[in-house]
């Protein structure tokens, strides 16, 4: 009997009986190989390196052939946000050429339909419009394969069912379930195409933190109605996500414990861990060719553009991000109070507790370039830390 993605997720949530995994089970959390490659730029070398990573993981045909593939990219923040006038794809965002390359390779591997999605900061325009506002050429993405769609998942999904509920297996840390765009429910294979970055709130932002943007701001954003989703999105996720000063509309599940800490360093890692448990990632790709050190968005005098020249890919998001953290010069086993989690809880640990994957490098096979040869120490490229950023947040 064929089991759909939705049925599988629902069954997994029921099987968890609402309990977080005990410590003994965390040690046996799933693992999968992670491939690393050196890559100097977004030209032909990026195509060759990415194709090699996919081959090292066993080929993408077995994963995507005949399937609907959704690629969650990272275009966090406002369209005009820049670091020293450089193109955002070279610093804070997924690069448009990297998106086109991945679309091309997944089409080549036999994907039936490919959707590129993001919860774009544009009210209430399409993702394509946002790309043009941000000086992207959307044709680099739309022309990379015959069947490519762009979806702004901050908007109600077109059709009779704009949102679908995704329960969190093993009970969840912050919310027991999340209402997300039905575009994700129509997905067979979910890909996170992320940047290798630090994060002001969550310590690091790689393939898992990229999924924070899967939560629609019509439900989890600022100024949403009390009882139902907003007809159009507005603002970021400060009130519900970062500060917890209110609950989502009553149409969506409320927090498990409204008396828990109302502090972003507690809330955001749990929000992200819940999401990647409820919305499983089948492929994580982390772009560290060019990126930003210091935070996830430009912070004048503190953040700077860096060129680690590295790519990572894996089929387990926790394992991939653990290797990514090590490449950045951090210990993926670090606890709160130790970099990169100096002021927050570890998303890696929290996802591991939900049974998503392991953060223990001893249990992760690394293929291709060894971690030591790929390492680029992000802490060595920072200026004095500024006061906590108080501006508008993207994801």
C-alpha cells in the first residue's frame, strides 16, 4: 500500500506519543554521509562541484526521479538590503546562479516538477516580483529546467486549502504542530539550499535555520488577526517567533507552554528544530563559496564578506549542519554558553533530541574534502560585537 508524505508525517507524530526522546535514544539519532567540495566561484566550477557532491551521495536520480521537488532558498530580509553595495547573493542570500545550477541538476536527474520557494519580504507580491525588486534575473532560475515554478510561501497557497497542518513527531519543543503552505504538502522531496552563515540569534544558520522562513507570516508574522490567518502577510516573525508576546491565530495550534522563556535565544532554536522535524528535509545543500561572517544580515562595522570557497551536501540536515559548523571552526557538540551558541540554545542539539539526526561528528561519514582542509574559521573574521540588533528581522 502506498503511503503519502502527509500520512507518513501524521503517523510519525502519533508514534511519538508527545514525548521528546530520552538521552539514550539521542545517541542513536539517524546519520547519513556529508560530502564536502572546494569551489572558488559560481561559474562552471560550481556546476562541476555540485554535480560531484550529488554523485558522491549516490546520485540524485534515486531521490528525485518522477517526483515534485521543492527547493527552499534563502532570500532573508528586505529586497534592497546590502553589505557594502555587494550583490546579496555574494553575501547574505542564496546566489541566483547556485539556484539555477541545482534546478538544472535535479531536472537532469529526472525530477517531474521543480518549485523554488521562499517566504519573501514583499507584501503581497509574488516571489518572482521580489526577485526582480532585488535585482535578480528570475530567468536564471525559470530557464534552468522545463518545469519550474516560483512560490512565495508567505502568501496563502492558491486553491481550496491554503494551509496544511504539520504535526511535530515526538511532540515538539515549542509548538505541537505548524500550519504551513500547502505547497509543502504537495512536495515529494524537500531541498534546503542555504548559505554558510552565523546568526545573531541562533548562533549559526545553515540548512535547518533556513527553514524558519517556511513559516508563513500570515500566521506566524507580526500583526496577524486573533482568530484566522491574515489575508496578506505583513512584517517579520518578531511577536510570535522571537519574543513570544502573543500566540498565532486561534486557527493554528498554540504553544505547548506559554509560560516558557520569552527570549529569542530559547525560542528560535526550538522553533527551527520543530519545523525540520515536522517538515523533513531530504537534501541539504550549504553554499560557503562566498558568504558573510558575523551575522545573518549586514551589521555595519561588524559583519564582513568572506570567501570560504566550500560547498556541502547531505541527506540528513542535522548531520550536514554539524559538519558545516565544524567547517566554520565551531564544535557542533557545543552547549549554550559556548560559541557559536554563546547566547542561545543549540538548534543541532534540539533537533537531535527530536530524532531528526545526529550532531556527533564521530558518527558522520565525511566524503570528499576532509573537514580540516575545508575549515574556514569564522571567529577570526569579526570586528567588535555590536549591541543586540534591534531592527526588522527576516528569518
